[in-house]
C-alpha cells in the first residue's frame, strides 16, 4: 500500500455531500450521519444513514474500487433518509480516482467517477 493510500485507511470519514441524479452536488441531510472506514485488510464499512454496510475495497495509485456492499435492512421513518441512503450505496460502486486534501477545516477525501467528476466528499472525523 502506498503512503497516499495509507492516509485513507484507519480514519473515520463522514460524508459531507454527494452528487445527485442531475449532476448537482448536495450536502447530506441535517442530523444524518453517513460514514466510511477503510481498513488495511481491504474492507470498507460504516453507516449509510439508517443502516450499517460493509464491503471489499481495493486502493492503490490514487484509485479506489469498492466491491459488493452488504448491509442491514432496517427501514427509516423518513423516506428522504432512505432515498439518500440508497443513492449513497449506489454511488459507492461508481468511485474510481480519489484525492486527499487538507485545508483550514481539516482533511477531506474526494471520490471521483472514472471521468473525474466529484461524486462523494468526506471529511475526517476527529
């Protein structure tokens, strides 16, 4: 694993926003936590809003590939949260390149589609 990839692992990342069906980038709904934790054994896991998920992940040379994701199947009382969760889980399979950035607000992990468009943006949980 390269140093850049090691910086992705061992950190809890909280989703700040994601691309919608029309290409707009939207923030996560208020009071909803979507997270990702990449471990050194090639797995990703976290909260998808209402449920927990886990799957395989490979990362090298600035690229991430997330395999099949399995999750719990609890229903949320809010249909908007369920729709957001479904959107997030669908976008996980589309990630390709990623970049890590640090600014005055902290570290960010930005996941792009194969064409280079931003689809998921996470911030490091301290």
